[in-house]
């Protein structure tokens, strides 16, 4: 779990679900899941070190939230750059309808 030091519990669950789906339904070998996991962890480290690298997506969420894309895996990391270190809140597949998946984050920040 220490590898996910700046990931919320929900983001960690998202990653577990994505990797599980890859292994169970997509026919990918474990090495593909390991590459995805490595990409997610590297993105989390980059976000922690340089939280302003991501971009705002006001059509999806208001400030302070930012987004980091991993196009190779069709993933989008949603994070709070104001936390220390920046906190990854969700890890989502970009082929999904993002609006309902992000609804819980629309609550006033800090609630």
C-alpha cells in the first residue's frame, strides 16, 4: 500500500478494479496489468512532486481539481493539487461516462 502513498482509498480501489478487469475480461497477460500499474504509480509520483503539471477540466470538475491523462491506457487521474502531497482521488477509464463517476467530488471542497 505504501506505493499508493498519495492515492485515496477510492483511487486505490479504482486501480484494483481496472487491473482486475484487465486480467479477467480483456485477456491481457499479467505483464500488461503490471505495465498499467507501473504507469499509474509513476503518474502518482509525478503529481506528488509537481502538482501543477496536470490540467484543469472545468467542464468536469471545479477548482481545485486537476487531471492527468495516461493515454496509452485510456486512464484519467483526478487529483487535488492543494493537498500535500497532491492527492489522487480517482483513477478512471476515459471510455466511461465520467460525469456520474465524478459526482461525489462536486460537493463543496473539504466536506
